[in-house]
C-alpha cells in the first residue's frame, strides 16, 4: 500500500477513469481527495488530475487518489474493499 507524506493510506475508486475523478459531494466528504499544490508537477507514476472545481488531485498512473475519513492513524487501511469499489492504492 502507498501512503501520503502524512503517513495516511491512499485509495483508488473503481468508478473513476484514468485522468477523471467521479468522487464529489458526499463521496468526497467520506473520501477526501489527495489534493496537490497548484505548482505541483507529475513525477513518474504520480500524475495530476484536474477536478471540476479546478483543484489538482494526485493520481497513481492516472487513477485519482483519496484518503478515507475512518482511517484514524498512520498505517490504518480500513477503507480497503469498502463497497467493493475502494482499494488501498498499491505501487
């Protein structure tokens, strides 16, 4: 599994497409997008997706990355497999 700089597990959403996030509103409340600074640049397998609000979101090989609101501490991966559409991101 991969984690953000803060040590929290990152997830992918099976309903997303490469380069496109479909997680907004309540979905994004439960699964906050892993947002990037406006000046961020893609690096290797880590790419950027533009959200419909204009913000940039980190992606792994084009698949947008998210946190899970129920993960409480570094290393938690309680979102893996939720609804059969969320997976802990793996390199």
